[in-house]
C-alpha cells in the first residue's frame, strides 16, 4: 500500500530512493520489482500522458523516466 501511494505522488528519483530506504529496502529496484507493478490500463495512460505533456526530448530536458532509467543504471553499476 505504501509503495503504491508513493508511486502516485510522482516522486523524483531521489525521493523514490528515500521512500524505498524508509521502507527498509537497500535497493530501490527491490521496491519497484516487488511492489511496483503498473496495471496495464494505467501503463497506457502514463505513456499517452508523456507524449501529451511534452515531457522529454521535445522540450530539451530529460524526462522523469529517462532520469529514473539513468538512476537505475547507476545503482546497478555500483552494485548498490
């Protein structure tokens, strides 16, 4: 319940890491892989919303998803 609530808050990658640590997870991937399932209908809504909001390369700024992917890659490379 707490993870789903955290996901609904549109947390930054740093905030999500803090939320994950607060739950006792040493790795944010534990939070996402164990509790972070996105229902199929919501997945479609989110993807459509990214295009509509102009998030990402369209405005010259990295999207939150790109930042999160970079964070995940960084965490994996450090073995955290």
